[in-house]
C-alpha cells in the first residue's frame, strides 16, 4: 500500500490512553525536513525505497531501504533524500504512559535499525492507516494498541550487546529454571543446578543475578511462595502442611519468609482472602 497523505487524528477523550497515535502518513517523494527544536511527538520513520540521510547530534546517518528510525520528541534533527524518489512512511505518537514505556525499552535516544524483512512492521502500519480511514468511532482505541505493537516491533529490530548477552545467558539458564519450577518442593542443591547449565556454582550465581536481579536461592524461594499462596487460597491444608509441600522444612521459617515477602503471616493472608 503506497501512502501519499498524512492524517493527524485528534480526540480529547483519548488523551489519557497510554499510547496515542498523533499522526500517520507517507510519501514516495519525501522532502527535506529541518526541525531545529525537534518535533512535538515521538516518531518512527520507515524507509520503504530509495535512500535518505539523517543529521542529528553532530552525526550523519545514511538511511537506505529497510531502515527504521526512532526520533524522540523535542530532539533536533534533519533528514533529506539522497535519491530522486525516497519513499518514507511514518507515525507520530505520544500518550500518558508512552515516555515511561520508552524508557523501560531503552528508547530514549535517536535509534536507527535495519531489517531485510519489513513485512510485520508494514502490516501493523497498514492496520493503523486503514483504521484511521474506515473506523471513525474506535480507531483511536485500536490504534493505541497498534502503536504499542509498532514500538515493540521496532524494539526487536535492534539488539544491544547487553541484549545479546542476556539472551545467551537466559538460554543457558533455562534448564535450571525448568528444574526449579518443576521440583520446588524438593531440596535442590545449587551445585546440581549449576551442572544443568554448564556454569560453576559461583558463575551461576553471577549470571543469575545479572539476568534476574536476584540469586538462584531467591528465585527458588519466590517459586515456593507462589505455590504456597495457591495452596493457602485454594485448599484447607494447615500452614505446617503447606510449608512441607512447598519445600520449606520448617513451618516457623516458612512463616518468617512469608511475612517478610507479603507483610503478613500465612494464616492472616488466608483469612483475608
């Protein structure tokens, strides 16, 4: 679908949505854009064909076909074509929860990413555009979800070294995670968990901490507490029986850990539920 127009939807009732489509459009002949004070909304540009260049923060980045660019709001930038025809699609967005989400996704700076397969991103874009032209009543709501999908699609296009390392470490940790999930009621020696991953005991703890911000013992305790909560709310087992079924060998220790985590005793938690 070739887009040769721009749409700027506005509905004051939608301003509290976490993600809000503020503009969408495209052109086969994208012109020279200069924004010395940036743009009022966040933008993602999609380079469909031809080539352009982005100038921002003292850098110049070429934008060939298959390149996506994230431009945070209020960030000075300039982009222009390098070929006679430079086809660019774009969306502009904001929303009540948008800045917090972008920060959590490490999308606070200008980012470019390239992909050979633009199909999924293109499909989301076209859904937004069609919704804006055919669904006057509900397009704002449906596009809120689609903006989120588009942001997440863009986020998957670029991987930092930290992302790559964390993904690799998580793959190594999966056998240990599955074993803890399935055998939480048993005594689980940490050296055995390490053997499942190929890490030493010490390295397992370091990798676990960097990946989940907790130790393997903390993770196992949380798994046991989750199971305990389920038994407290769905069965008539005594607190002592639940402690044993969930891998706590001492009911007193179970109650101490439970209170530290939930701020109340197991018996009081059951009563209040």
